[in-house]
């Protein structure tokens, strides 16, 4: 090392030839403004502090790709309550009332359907959550069943955070359900080119909500885990393990696991007790949501009533979740309101804005 106290430029020229000095270039300094992440973030999932279930060996999990932004974009996810998890690879091909309902929704909402809107994507997902007990037929409710032997469907709507316990199976009732709960309140500006009749067809009509008795806001935490074995064995293997692990770790935090269908309450009512929110949770397996190579895939919906949580009213998608991550997810995300960056696939809020890091 040389320290030049005297000699200045001449001394420097002896050690560093002029050609080397003149050929050097320096990049201009550019100040890039710091943009804070849209949600609180920690980089890594904490290591477990207690015993957890073992991760199955031999699963071919992709671990190189950046997960951020790998979730599909959607405006509403319809989570159908089927009470089981042994669905066929394509849930619309099932010969049951669940499959029939999915086919109806798909025919009306997806590409080519009467209510299809490329700016308002809808995800159709089965879940192992139990359906509501069919109520006695109320003449003032949505519409009578075409076939009384086909029970109505039950569905959670997210990120609207609404639960509809009874959706009749006939076409008119399904269309009324779509108009009341699924269509957008405001259309994309591209639709300005449509006639007023066409625009009205694609816009939500909330006055129809009153036809669905028992509809209510969702105040519980929802943890949904892909367990669609007929679609991919990785999710089919991890799904039940993660479900059991989440239920155990939530109960360790004194969060009650709800296993019965939600109790009915009027959707318009705002309960005063929400101010002193005590979290409860539902944990379930769901059908294909994309990204099986990132198993285990988990969606966490934290209700708007969880006001002390920075992620309240949001859905957070995680990938590559193993049993060893569950305690950290419960502590940091469910209770702490922080996104775990290494597991984060994306998120969505009630305004249908997508969360990226």
C-alpha cells in the first residue's frame, strides 16, 4: 500500500501511468428514490420453536424461480363448500351437484359467457369446507329449485369477504347470484364503447342481495391449502399435512378452529363486537389454483374486522410452504400482519389491487 503525503500529481504519474488514468471512466451517481413495500415485510420465515410434522420426502418442488408475482390475477374468488377434497382433476367434470354448479358458473362467467368480462376475472374453486344445511323453502328467497332433489350451493366470496349459505341450482337463481354478488360495481373504461344496455348487463345489481337469506359478512380468518390430489400429487400429499399443522398451530395461539358452516346473519348488519375482535379461523383444502410446482400453496384471507392487523381485508398467497413454515406464518402473517418475502406469490385487497413486492 502506498500513502501519498507529498508529490501530488507527479508522484501519482510515476505509479499510475497517464494512459491508465485517462482511460478510466466513472458512472454518474443516480439517486433512486426508496419505495416502501405496500405491506409490512420480513425476508425469511422464522424457524420453528416447537415440534412440527415432517415434510414428505421425494416431492419435486421448484425452488429457484422468484415467487413474487406468480399468483393469477382475479377480481373475485368463489370458494364453493363441498365438504370433501376428492374432486376429479377438472372440477366441472364431476357428475354431482357440485360439478353442475361449477359448469353453470363457468358457462356464464368465463370466456364466451353471458357475463364474461376480461377486466373482472373470476376464479372458481372447490373447498372441503362443509356446505350449509339447506333451509326450508322460503317463497320470498331467490327462486325455487328446478329439481328439489338438488340441494343449493354454499359459497365464500373473496376478497369481498361475504358468505352465501344457499344458492339455488336453477339457471335464473344462479344468474341472480352473479348479478347480486359477483359482477363489478364499476366497469373498466374500455366498456364505455358499449351501449348502456350492454353496460348494465355487466354491472352489479346489489338490490338482489336481499333475495339470498342468511348471507353474511366473513369475520373469521380463512386459510386455504391446495390439496387437489387428482390434479397433482405434490399438493395432494402436502395438503392434508398442512391443514393439520395449521389447525394445531392456530389453536396453540388460542384461535378457535371453526368446523361447522357459518351461522346466518344479515349481510347489511355491522356487529358492534367487531371493535373487540377475537380471531377465529377456518382451515380447508381447495382445488387447483395454479403453481403446483410451488407446493404447498396456501392462501390466507384476513377479514376486514381484524382491525389490528396490517393485512386485514387482504388475501396473501404463499408457495413452497412446508410444515416447518406453519408456526412462522401463524405468528408473523396471521397474527403479526407481516408478509414473508421468501414465500410470497402475491396478494389482493378489497379494491382488487394486486400486491407485489
